[in-house]
């Protein structure tokens, strides 16, 4: 019983954490010098703003996902980080150095500190796999035996040791991206930028590429910024997510918190594909007032999702029907969305809502249905 | 055919090979950089400079617009300056090269333009200079097209060299006109045309083989 009480306290802390999502995110930059710091970056193409005042801080060793629809400005944003795109105003700091005003020649050595991988891999077709991987070192002026030795080491790391002499055209998409990753790591960068790196790959290959990036992040302590339009990618790899829309970051925070409690409509809509939704045939029958049952959406996350919530609900608050939903793990934290139907009567409904809220859940009454139709 | 005729034939063959080979080599050496310049200085190129681009483009178009036979005559003062004479095989190489260089530049330009911009971006992103992009991306990636285009240029030069007979350059084409056509020696005409066909086929075959060996874009 005593341990129960302790748990309850933690749940309450969690509830307040959910509420102050945005504030926490701002402090989550990590210790020491941030690898990337963007301050009010703006970039216009003609009359349209690709970036409309973006500020973002990324700490060492973090994996940050930048998600948005196509045209939201995420490509422009990631290109500002290695000077492929120049901001009109604002500051871009990489490892403490402002790069927004550097000339092309000054940017070149800096870009060697930043690896980049691409949706379409961008491997040079006329070069073998090892020559592709070794190219950043060639640019740096490393001797041929030394750069081929390093290329072999990297191909080992990405699991393509046998393909050194092959040409990219003979590789599968997943293998090409592995070469891309090896090439991006060749010059021992401090930061890896991933531009939709898995968007051209099938789901299974996507998983293996993301797992590889995760491993590299852990083994080398490499900071990774990835842009994507798929929440699935963010869920499986990122520590923190920034949602970008119309050139602005509309939401930012730890991935599990954003999953548990999205603040913006864009985030909610991007989450739609991978989070439980009320089944359409029930949604169609919902009435704002009339019905024998109220349909509730219950969002729970963190500690609150660990207890025997539904069993306790049945025991302490009364009958309910479990319509849809479940609890999944995001960044190792439970994040759940449940759709429940409870009797519409005032006392029953109120008791249920109070019970669930008391357990740290967010409850929304979506509407009412007749249970017999 | 008499032995003098065979001698004449072999000399003409050599003159054609010489004119095609020399002006081909010169048009490659100048045409490829010119094609590169047209690509990199164009809008969105790695060394965008629209003024330079327009001027180069106009020069190329100007030379390409003039019919070769006119160019051959119009360039006589320049030919005399460079080759020391305005008559003969070496003299013909000057206008042939000047006509073939912009021609080849345009063909090389098309191949260079087809190089995926993503590859250029990838090498920029890894800190490559413009020169690195030219050396490691543009030229190697466009190489199959550059070689295929050079084959086309050589074949065109074989044909164009026939006109160089107008300034006494000799060559197979000239032989065919003077003996086969003007003197009604049909056997000479047939022999010349046959050799030209074989020559062009051999060039095309060798070019295609080389392209196939260079092209790594398909497995």
C-alpha cells in the first residue's frame, strides 16, 4: 500500500510535467556547449517565408527530429545548418561559431565537421563504394592508403565490408543508404544531418537504417538532426522533436511527451497515422448530447499508464466498455490512448471522469451514442 | 585501280584521319572546358555568372550558325596566321577545329547538365570546393555522355573534312569529288564511300564500347 502512494505522487508530478511541456523543452538543450543553436532564423523565397523566425538548440549527443509536411520549411532549415542555404536574418551557431555570414571558402572546412545523408542517397555512380566513402577524406587531403583504410573501417561499421569494390548501381536502397552513412561519417563529423534519409526505403529497411543511426549515436556520441515527414521515424529514433509548420516551430519537446500531449493541430494530424483514433463508424454516430453512453478519450502517459488503471476504474467508478486504443512505448515510456464508453448518467460519468483525472489521465468527452445501435 | 591511284587513295585516307583526329582532339581540349563553363556559369550553376554565360553562349551560337563552307573561307586570314598557310591539310585543321569546338561544347554541355544536382549538393555538403565538384562529380558522372558526344563529333568531322577539299586539304571526300564525281570514276567513288562507311562504323563501335565500359549508372 505504501508503495502505491509513492507511485501516485509521481503520477501527479507527471501531470504537471505534461502541462509545462513547452517550458521543459526549452531547457532540454543538454549540458555544455550546444552543437547547434539557431536564433530567430528567417529565410524568404520571394514573398513566401520558408523560415519565419526559427530558434532551436541541439545539445551534444542528442537525436532531434524535425517533422513537418512538405513545404513546411524543414529542408531549408537543415540546409541552413551547413550553409547550403543562407538565412536572410538570424544567427546559426555550429559548435559555438556563427556561420550565417561566412563566405563559401570559410564554410568548406566547417562543412567537414558536419556529415549529411540524403533521401536519394546521392552516391557518385562513377566511383566504387569505397571511393565514395573515402571522398570526404580526399577533400581533406588524407593520403590514399589512409583514406581507404578508414573507408574499410566504416564499411565494416555499416555492415558492408564485402562491397568495397562494388559500384552503387549494384546495391539495394538500404545498402546505398548505408554507404551514404559511412561516407557522412568518414571525416569524423560532430554533427550528422539526415534529410529524409529513410523516405525512399521500405518499412523494414527503414527500421534497419534507423537502428544503425541509433547505434552510431550511442557508440560515437554523435549528434543527429533528422528531418522527416513521418512520425514513425521520430518515434523510433529521436530524443526530442520539433514540429515545423509554415516556417515556424509550432511545438517542441521530448518525443514521448509530444506523443502523449500534442499541443498543435499539425502535431495531432501528423500523429494521426500512428496513434489510436476513434473508429470511424463510432465517430459518425456520435451525438453531442443524446445517447445512453458517453464516449471518452483517455490519454495517459508515463507513470500514470503503469498501474492497473482499467481494473481500478471498473472496481471503483463503475461499468465501462473498452472500445479501442492501447498503450505503447515511446522512448521507453508508456504512452496510451484509450477510447471508453461509460453510462451517460450524470453521477456515473462524473465519477468516471474524476477517477481517471485523479490517476493523471487527460479525459475528453467526445460525445454520446446509444449502446444498442 | 592503278598503283598511283592506290597511293593517292592511301594518302587521302591519311589526310582524312589526320584532319579528323587533330581537329577532334583540339575540339575536345577546348570544347569540354567551354561546355563546363556554360554549365557552371548558368543560373543555379556552381559559379553562376550570367554575363559570362551569355557572352559564351552567343559566341558558341555565332560559330554554329555559320555554314561550314563559309567558315572555311572566312577564316582564311586566321588560318594563315596560325598554320602559316591557307592551303592544305594542316590549314584545314584550323577551321575544322573552330567549327567543331562549339559543336562539341554544346554536346558536352548537355551531358554535364544532366548530372544529378543532388550529387553536387552532397559534395558541397562534405566541404568540397567548386574545383572538387568539377573534378569529382561533373566530369566523371557525365563521362559516358562526354565520350558518346565526342564520338558524334568525330563522325561529323569525317563528313565535314570532305568540304575542306575546297581549300586544297585533300582527304577522302575531296578524292571522291574530284575523281569519282568530276571524272566519272565510279569505282573510286564506291571505294571512297565504302571506306568512309567502314571508318564511321568503326568509330561509332569503338565509342559505344568505351561508353559501355565507363557507364556505371546501371548494374
